[in-house]
C-alpha cells in the first residue's frame, strides 16, 4: 500500500524535458522532500501529483489507484501553495470549510470540523478574520488547515516557507513536522533550501535536470553524496579533481595537484581520476608541537569568516589548493584564535575525504 | 499635490489651468441643465423664469416614453449579453494559447477605435441581407460589437492581476473547473465585471450612429432626440438631455465611488 507512486513520469514542454523518467514512492506517513535548484523539475513533479500538470508519459498513482488521467478534484490531495492561495473574499472559516462545501456536507458538520481543525492549528480565535488581516504564519496555518480538512491521502507542499522570515520559518518548520507526524499523513515537500530538507525529511530526492540525482535519508545525502552535483548542492565547499595513486585494503592515497591525502572511501580505483570531497567541519587544526603523524599538512590561513556559532577558515595549501575548514566557535577551539597569514598544520582524517 | 518645494506661482497657474479645463468641460452641460428648467416656450440662457413645465411635457409624452423604454430595454438586454460574451473572451485571451494572442486582442477591441459610421454601414448591409433591420435581432448584436471591447478590457485587467493558483487550490479542494471559476475567480474579479457592465449599459443607452443606420420606424432615445432636433428646438430637448445625463452620471458615480472598482480594474485611476 503506497500513498503516492510516481512511475517513470516524464514531462516535456516542446523540446525541453522538465521531468525525465522519475520514479518515487511515498507511503506510511513518510515525509519526502524534492530538493533541487530552480528549474530542476521538482515543482513540475509535485504539480503532476496534484493533477495540475499532465505527464507526457508515465503513471501517477494515489492510494494504489491510477489517477494519471483524473483532474485535481478527483484526487484527494491536500495542496499547500507557495503563496498559500487563500481566497481573499472569504473569511478564515469559509476558506477552511471550502472543501467540505464542495463535498456538499451539512452546514452543522462543516462548522464542527472547521472548528476542530482550526483549534488544531491554534487559530480557533481568528475564524472570522479575512486573510488580509492575518500574519504570514497565520496565513500558512489557514492554508494547511484548508488542505487537511478534506482528509487527503497525501499532503503536497510547494515551498511553503518561502514567504516567511527566518525565525518564523524555523518555528513553522517544527510545527508543520509535528502536525504531520501526529496525523501520520504521507507528505511530499518541495524546496530549494538544503537546511529545510535536511531538518524535516525522512527521505530526500535531490533533483537535477528532471532526474533524481540521489535518493536517500538526510544523513546519506549529506555525508555520502554520490555525485559532484549533489555534493555541491548540499553546500560542500571543498571539491577537487584528484588522482588515485595507490589502493590498499585500508583505503587509498590520492593526490591533489601533488599534495597527498589518505582516504578510506571505498570506491577508489587505482590510477583513475576522481572527484574528492573534503568536509569543512572535519578538518582539524593540529596544535603546534603536537605530533599527529603523517596526516598533517602545512597551510597558511588566507581568510577568516565569522559566522556566529562557527568560524569558517580559508586555508591556502601548497600547489595553489584552497581549502575551507569550519570550526565550532568555542573558547577553546583553535579556529577562533587563528589570525590571517598564520602558518598552521591541519589534519585531514581519512574518513573526512570522500571520493565521488 | 503641493509639496514644500513647489513654487507658489507654479501651483497657482496649475490651479487656474485646471479650473479652466473643468469649466470648459462642464459649462455646456451646466447651461443645458439650467435651460431645461425654463418656464418659457423657447430656449434661452439664462431663462427669464423657471419651472418644471418641460419635464412634465417630456414625461407625459408618448413618443419620449416609448423611445426611452426601447433604449432601456435594449440596454438591459445588451448588458448581460455583453458581460457574458466579453468575460468569456477575456478568459480566452488571458488563458488561451499565447500564439497570436496580441493580434486577437487587438482585433477584438478594434470596434472601440474604428469609426462607428463605418461599422454602422457594414452592419446595416448585413442586416439588409438578412432582412432583420429595424428589429431587436439587429440592434442587440450591433450594440454588442461596441460594448464587448469595454468588458474585455475591464475584465481582462482584473484577470491580469488574478492569481491562478487560487483556482487550482479550489480544484484540489474538490471544486470542478467551472466551480472554481464560479466560487473563486468571479467573486474576486467582481470589480472588473461591475465596471464592464456599467460601461456596456451606458454605451448601449447612448448609442446613436449604428442604431441610426438600422432603424426605420423604431426610435431609441438618442434617435428620438435627433429627429426632434431636426424639426424644432424646444426646451423639451434640454429636459430629455438632462434626464439622460442624470442616468449616465449616476452610473458613472457608482463606478467612481466604489474605490476598488477604479483601482483594481485599472480603467479609472
């Protein structure tokens, strides 16, 4: 039993292929995120599930029923739009009750369920307000309540936090996720924001040019990206072309422009040119005098960027390699005491280096 | 508006100029209205004595009653038809294929700028062929050709600023395509619809040239006024003009004072 099943969906606009043979199943109250840059086909995919875009080929199934040829009103999906699309001529209660009115439910039943769902999103006291009198967060809750009242098989969210400021966004993200969990409703969420995707999702689909570049849990996507595109999109800053010099059972030694590193990444093939990714938060600063074996590399601090909870240090290595390290900003951390121009020794553990 | 840096002289000149323009526009109408209240049997300004004599004359005249009735009936048939067709056209131009959209738009609003005498002649030729001239079957479509462009423009402007995701939201909540337009789109673009309806009514009610071609024995109000003027200039014509002016100005006032109408439809700022 799956709530949503996308089977090799393709959407072409003339010669442009917006979605290219995408497969995805969402079930059992899962929260799945379609993540990618603009134009990657994530919104088109969501709109295909919602019934606003007809796939060029492939099938869409909702609750094990083929809905590919069905219009939105026959799909029982709860769609929350980017700008909420609240009806400006109806008050909150009428907005939320709209789905029940379309289903010809009795007035008394409608009023009861509207009251219930409004108290669930903590808006019971605002039921007679017009949408224009509400704050952004309140409008979003109305949109959510309106979508949920029809008891949809799946909740579809199209960048719902885009219009909110950062503090409210963080708050709404937790609130939405709690509500989604307590209702146990399968959810497909579209965003271009990695942090949002990482913090909310059970699974993430990173999309690129209409295809699923990688599908996995947030930690898989972040820690083990399978391509340069995914690594770059997830915000990794240290990505290099390298040569695999030697492979042993413990790992491999690689060379970036002649500077040697050691990695335990399993995919190394001797003699091949590959892409190496070094995660900034795993780069350690060796205190002067401390002997940490041959894994240390000499570097010069080229720049410091203060980010509040972390400090980002740009390191300049020999052979013109520039490396970004990120240190937690604590009293004792070496990173916060560094000065631009200082010579340092950095240790790059084998598990921090990943071959793509 | 005056700000702290504008010169007082410049501001005064602007004020004088504005007053002149307004006077130029209003004065002929004002004189006509004043004349309509004359108690004499001829038109003069200012009238030597005042009375409601000519209004009584007009309101009791079978000719004026019949022609006003025909004009009202015509406007009442034309307005809903114009609104329905114009709204559908505006939707088609807003949602239809983008290819050829501009050309189609230009074509559909062209009756606004084409000389009405040419339109009238063309419609008259067709009406003759079809043997329908001097009937409502000819008058209604003839008026529609010139009223529909106004609906296309006012409703089109409202649709331009309408967010289509609201229709999609309604559909995902169970509304049919038609239902989503009926419950969501039309109420939201209502200011444009009202503006289009009022324009249609006023234009149909005032229409002269095209109706003149088509009418043989029928007399709409503008036709009756014209033929009366051909024979004699009596104060009754001033009274009729004043009454027509009152209806038109009243409807325009509704249009203006519904603040939203002016703002949202984008026709009157």
